[in-house]
C-alpha cells in the first residue's frame, strides 16, 4: 500500500506525520508546490512582527524512512482511470490512495489596480513567500495599508504595527471580523488596535489602488485617499480546487467529502482548506488536523469518522487577546454580556439548552480557557454564569485578618494542624508569650508561614487581658 | 539520658531532628537546625516517635499468622526458597524493596537478590515515584540526582516554577524556602488544584489533568517567540536543539490553551517571569511525572530549562522533588531491575565484572522487569513463585490494587519484613518484624543528593531484628560464600567500594565526613574530594559533555473522560498522612487530622448530582469503585476529582498503564464518575 499526498502545508504535513506514526514503513509521497519544508502558517504573523525567524516556524517532520518529499513541484493533472498523476517536472506518479491537501489561495477583490502580477509595494498575506515579500518592503517603510479587517488582515496589521509601522486598516463592512464578532465587540477591538498604532476605517469600500515609486494610494468610495509605503491585501481566501475540478471530482465551494474525507472518487481524499465537509469549507487548523487523523486511520484500516471540532477563532498576541466561538454573532438564546471599553474588555456568552452555543471574549479574560473547554466538550454550563463571563477570581477566600474575627475552628498552622481553638487553649493553659504558645502547640514550626498570624493572636490576647 | 541527632523517618527532605530517651521509656522529638529544614518539622515528624512502642508493633515473626522463633521463621523461608528454586529455577524468587530503606539496606537487598538468590527479579516501590524523573534526567544530563543544587538555591530564585508539586503538604518545612523566595521573587505553580502551595503562588496555572506536556511545549514555544532562548548556551552546552524547536513550533499558545484550559495570557506571564529572571529554577513533582508519558513530560520541562540556559547557571537549574525518605539513595544502589550499585547499568560488562569481583560470584543475572510488570507475573506459570517484600506495601500503593492482592495470593511464598502488619503483610506466609528508624544506624541520601546519617537512639525491642540482620541471616542459611554484613557501617564501607568510579560515586563519603560537614553531596570520588553540591557548572556527565535536548510531543492520557466516566480522577497526598499510611494511620494525632479518605469535587459537579459536603459518595473507574466522603471545594477544576492515596481502596481506581520508558504507572489521571449513594 502507498499514499500520495498533494500539498505539503499544515494539513499535508500533518497527514504525513500521522501516517508515519501509525506505520513507519508505509510509503508516503508528499508533493508540495512551495519550495519550503513544512512550516506553521499560523505563526507567519509572528514572522511579520519580527518575533520569530523563519527556522522557528518550521514544523517537525517524520524522520527516517517512509516519507518522500517532492517540493517546489506542482501537480498538473490527475488520471483517475489510470490512477496516476502528472507533475510540473514531467513525471507520472501512480497512486493507490491519493489525498488532496491543496489548501487555499488569497482572493484579490475586484478593485481597480489589484491584478496579478501585483506591483512591488502590494502583497497578499498567505504564504512564507508572501511574508518575505511584505518584509522586503516593510523594512524600508514607515506606514502600511491593510485591505481587509478579517482575522488575517488584523494579524498582518498587528505584525506590521509591532515593527513600528503606522497602519491603516480599510474594511468594507461596518464592523471588524463580521463573521466572528458583533458590532459591540468590534467597537472595543477598534479601540484596542488604536492603542497599538492601527487606525481602522470601517464601512470603507476601496475603489482603486495605485502605486508609484513613492508609495501606494487607496482611493475610497467616499472620496478619501489613504497613502502608505506598502499595502497588504487580506480579503479572504478561496479553496484551491482547480486540480480536483479538472479531474471531474464533485466540487462546490470546496472539494466535497464525506465523513471519511472521501471525495466523489473513493480512491481520492481531500483534507484541509480545500475540502468541503457537510457544507463547510475549512480555514482553521484544528479541523484540518482532525481530518488528517481520520484519513490516516481510514487508509491504514482503522474505522474512523470525521466529526468537525467546534469552531474556535483565537487571536492571542502582544496587545490583542480575542476569542470567538461557535455562533458568536447570534443573539437568540440566553445572552450574557459584559463590556468595559476603556479597558479593552468585552465578553459575550450565548447559552442554549444549558450549553454554550457561542462566545466572544476580548481582552485578557481569565475565564477564556474554561469557556473554550466548556464549548469544545459541550458540557452543561454551571448555574453561576458570572464566573464564566468574568473569570473566577482565582484568589482564596480572604483570610480573616483580625484574630478576633477568625472562627475558633480555623486552622492557623497547616503543617502542625493547629487551630485557633488550640492556640486559645494554650493561652488559657498558662502560655503567655509567642514562644510559649509555640512550645505548647508546635504552631509555626513547619514552614513558618503562619508566624505573623500566631504572633498577632498572642498580641490580641495580651491586649485583651491588659485593658489599657 | 541518651540523645541523638538524626533525621525524620518520612519524606526526602530528611528534616534534621533530635531524639531523646525520656523518663518512662518515652522518646521525645526535638527540632534541629539542619540546612534542609532550618529547624522546622511538620506534624508527621513531631509525632514519629509515637510508633516506636505502638501496641500494633510486631515483636515476633509470624508463620501463617502464628508467632514463631526467628530461627524457625528463617529456616522456613530459606527451605521454601530452596525448594522453589530447585523446582523452577533461580528466577522463581523475586524481591521487592522500598524507597524508605537506608542506602545500606537498599544495597544489601540488591546484593541479596543478585548474588545470593541469583534472581533477576528485583524492583522496588520507587518505580511508582521517581522513575520518570530519573529516566528523563539521565537522558538529558547523563545523571539522575533529584536536585543538582542545594535547597537553599530555591529560596534565592527570582522565579521558581513548581510543576505538579504540592510541597506545602508533601514536605511542609520546605515552605520556609518558598517564604524566602516569594518575598522577592515570582512563584509559579502548575496544578489542577489550587493547593496550599498554589495558594502561595504569584501565578497559578490550573490545567486539565494529563496536559502538562503540552504546557511545557507551549512555554517553550513562547520562549522562542519572545526571544528568551539562550543561544550561546544552546550552542556551547547542548545538542539536539533544532528538532526540539520544531516540535515546539506546533504548540502555539492558543492550541495549548484549548487543550489545557490554561489561559494563553498566563502561559505568556510564566515565560516572561522565567525568561527575565537572573536566577530561575524549574522543578517537577509527581503530578507531572506519574503518567504513562511522565518521562516525556519531564523531558519537555528539561528542554525548556535548557533553552533558557538554566542548568549549570549559578542559582538556576532544573530539579525534581524526590518523594520517599531515601528515594534518591534507594534508586542508586541496586534495587532497580536494571541497575547495579552506584547507578551502574546491569548490562554494562565492566560494571558486572566489578560487582562479581566484589561479591565473589562467578555470574550475575541480567535485567529484570519493573514493579508493575513484576507484580503482574507473580504466581503465573512462568513467573516468580515467591516474593520477599522489604519496606513496601504494594497492596495499597500499586495501581489497580485489587489485581495486586490477587497476584500476591497466587504465590507459593510471600515474605514481608515490616514493623506493622500492613495490608501486604496481612497476606504473607511469613512476617518478619523489623527495626524502626530510631533503632538503626545508616545513611540516607536526601532530595539534594546529600548523604546523611541516621543514628540509632536505642536497641530494637526484644524479638525485633534489623533488615540487615534478616538479610544476613537468610544469606548464611542459603549458603552464600561471600561476606554479608549485618552491621550498617561495614555495609556502607562495601557500598563505597561498590560505587567507586560509578555515576553515583560514594567512594569518598565516610560517616565521619557526613558528621563533620552536615552531609556529603555525591558524586564524591575520593576522601580528598569536597563532594558536589552543585552539578553541571562546567560540563554534563554525558560522553560529549553536553546536555541533550530530547524531542518529545504531547499525547493524551491513556484514558480520557467519556460516556459513563465523564470526569478526570487524580490522586495525591495530604499533609498528615504518608504513603500507604501503614505508619501514619497508626499515629493518633495524625489520624485525628486526616481520619479518613475523601474525594474532592467542584461545587458545579456537586450541584449537578445534589451532593452535599461530607456526604459519602461512590467514585467509580473502569477498574474499581470506592466509597469516599465528598469534599465540595472550589479549589479543584469542575472536570476533575481528587482523592488522596494513603488508604486502601483508592488505588483500586487508578490506571496501571505504564510509561514506555520509565514503566511509571498512570496514577495521576484516569476517567471516573461520582455517584450519589441511594
């Protein structure tokens, strides 16, 4: 048996690793159009921000025999009848199981001046090469325009801002990340971005992008002109389906697959951004990796079905902390919200049937880990919703400061299990100083952290006996 | 009146204490200002002497439950051993030791197994304790010494990260160092419960059980992204960075957050605190180690420490907190299935030749199997037919405990040396009453690798023998031609020669030097060598002198919650009990503090099942069930139950899945449910 993987991005590389983990002698060939070793696409904004160097976004690859890589090679055609495919370097490769992990490509919106090949000062933000292209210009730039206020656009904007560029984000819709956020969350996020040096223009349709040696100018529908040294286009992505379509596989928005990630040809699977399962096309890593796991099971003979992980969009980077889960823009259900715009905080929970149906959390919210796990697991939401919305305080119940207020049964010294009652008994038994109370009870003789409390108690008892 | 300076019998902190013979036969415990405990003692230490004249104490050997004279008991044991070995071969007899035995006893037990019985079947309860940290330490540093620096360094650390270590309950006087440390520095605790230790922390990460490895990878990921990797150190002092960095690239903070439930923000805060500190220390405990991936988890935290350039940097480093009193020395001198004294490998021809010459035997058996595997084979067709247990109570302490009792019952001969009739002794054909800590001399090696002196205050009571005397008596009856001393000092002298030139080299340690310098840190290859309080300052004891990064990846627990078993169950200790409770459950004041087992559960779980605090509930896993008092606390995660393991029954629930490297059982996580009793 052998497996041929077309595409060596996050999904394809993961599949190779999953297959290798199940059977290290299974022949796997992966064909990657990009010339690079597998890298972690979601870390590219870190590269853009100058936080990570290129080698640090490289993914671990299965070592040793089994996996053959052909990088910088594109697949030109699939001959399903012969079960072979043709490559750009003139090869014909037979396959037994074929997995398409061709990913997606950046969309260029129909705006005047945005057409391949893009001018030097304009780039999309999708691949490591895109990243290099942006950086080549960014190093000589003081300002940048980002077209698109979705997740990718905001990641690019934040990265460039962290490099010290003044950034303008132009978004055609009335609020940011409209697929994940509601207008209130967007308003808070706009404020957060302003603090990072990013100006957001909402409801602003770009009509034309023009370039000259001095910079880039975006003309907006309302007549404004925004100028910068560099422009990044982040207006969405589209599944890469050309190869599948040409081969006659069923393609809608993506390559249509069933619960075993099979396409309309049972010898061919599709995973990751190029695949469409139950009407949904990808874009996130978690589903792509889960799909890789299922395909690895299926081709190695283990029964397995793909169940899409709950959709979680998470942006956590210097200055921005954002999580959007599930039906985050819906309102029908039990709705809880909290907003503190001046501190960049916004939280919204949508509960249906006592389960979390969606959530938005902006700003550092200590509940974010708990909320994501509740959502992922579909476990019942606790009765006390406040803790979920705002985060448990995490602090212990405040200790009674005054020895007088401490209940008699309270343990003062954990190490020696000494209660306030025992300390009082020592006092009544004649111990009249801290050392005497310690000798009688052994309080403070373990870790010593209760010394202040014991001394305070003795002082309080002394004062009570000695009415000043 | 007699008085001696000795150490507490319980945990690996080995607090210095004095024992005084008071009027009326009573023994008084006093504090002693020793570098480890700085005069502190917890309730267990203060009350340790109450067991010396406890009414439950065994004072005569028991043969099938009936009191017999020593010669009768020993003759019976050796007679059966001869018969069983004649019928089934030398491996028909197995030996099971403990991490509480002195160095001399641990050494003698290993020698007894290999040189006298000639069996390959010897292992010990330290397998349940230190094996994961030991395996990871050896593969990174070439050596396994719990803390490669003195305890005092903990107090001076600018940032201290404790992973799965609840020292406030497990070694309370160590809290003195935490107090010192938190006065100026940042204390970070990783624990699924807000323990007494976590309460004292500046930052508490409260992960889903079984996700520590992912957290370590995430912390390393952030250390790379935030520029905290010590590039010159990595280049000059380590190998293997590139592969480890790639593994960490796949564990970006949001992914770790989703898996562990720890907010990414807290992961960043932890890395900033570690990365910015002049002196930073990372310490793991059983919470991270007692997993079927414990070794890899420790490796992941060692990788983080190496990336930050900590090991060998003054005041910084990685360490693990050894649990049992002589957990360190006990794993160095030959109780482990694959080791000879001095941490020598049993498959090393030079090591074998050294010990064969010293012990005067023409051959030695090869490697045996680890504790759980050994227990699994007991009384089977091909397995050992007899077991001798010294200083352990596996019926309570081993995972999936009901199976352990079944295996022990299948034996032809079970011999248990103990001072109480433990749950394991209750199943024994022969019980041999042995001396307690205040009745014997010897050495212990504490969690710092500091060799200490245990000093006898008094003779064992009539009818009671020391473990060494028992082993010497058995050896003589079995016709061992070599020397087998019952005197601890003579055994220590032999141990010095046995360990000379080995990784754990005690050759230069003498009892006089221990007395003169508050203990001697190994390795100490000669009497003119000062001992080694701090390791790794110039190089690592690996072939190329460099520390090794080991690429590891996260994997889920062997058992995840699901239908029928929706919660995680984790186990641990409470302050007033120790290990299987054989000793501490018999001390009245400790029993008053911690009288019975319990299960901690979150108020959300309690509300769902209408359980109130204190109500008895049934906790069920795939292997067993236990009825425990509910303790409803908001200090635990809502998806997690916690039960202390000092009582019989708790380990009926735990998972005996093993770590592939260390053979550590997965004590710290399994799937369970809690039921209301009707």
